[in-house]
């Protein structure tokens, strides 16, 4: 037959084995168990208003390193990597400018070019555009 639980040998017969697949029968309808979203030291604290007596949740953004050491260490590593990365650049030089400079220097060393070789290429001015279509031989003047 088709799908469904029609006894042993059917596609869904495994669902009946409550000892092996006890998780399936734990919550009705195949629902996943609800997660517990505890925030640890970052959880809201309830603060009581002295005048009205109402409780209001107050969020926590900064926590001492003693309460959350892992986040503190990760943030320190991120800060150090950022400072180190910036320190590797020359003053007033962007990352892309440095990358261009390093690539030019590698090309210069690889091909034995003199210093300043790239300025001869870049300062040639605009290229002259041709009206001829690419791949088509230009007609010869006779």
C-alpha cells in the first residue's frame, strides 16, 4: 500500500518502537523541545521603581571579565588583531594601496626591472581608440 502506518513492514512501522525511538514520543505532534534561552550574565535584571513599585526589565550590555571570561578573551584577541593589521600599513595608506605596492615590488624583483618601472606604464596618458571592429582587418590604404 501507500504511506502511513499499516502494520509491520510499512514505511512508518519504525515509529511504533517506543524503546529505540523514545524522542519521537516525548512531545506530541513531532514538536522540537523548546529551547531555554538563558542569557547568563547578560540576562535582563528586574529593577523596581521606588515611586510606583513596578518592576521593569533592564538589559545588561557590559559584563565584568570575571562573569564572562571567554567573551573577554575573544574581544581582546579581536582588538589586538585589528591594531596589528592597522600597524602593518604605512601612514595614509589603505589596504588596497599596500596590496598594489607589494604586487608591483614582487613583479619588479621577479623580472629584474629597475625601481620606478611602473611609472613609465601608468603615465603614458590616454590610449588612442580605433574605429576598427575587433577581429576585423583594417582596410589598407593603397
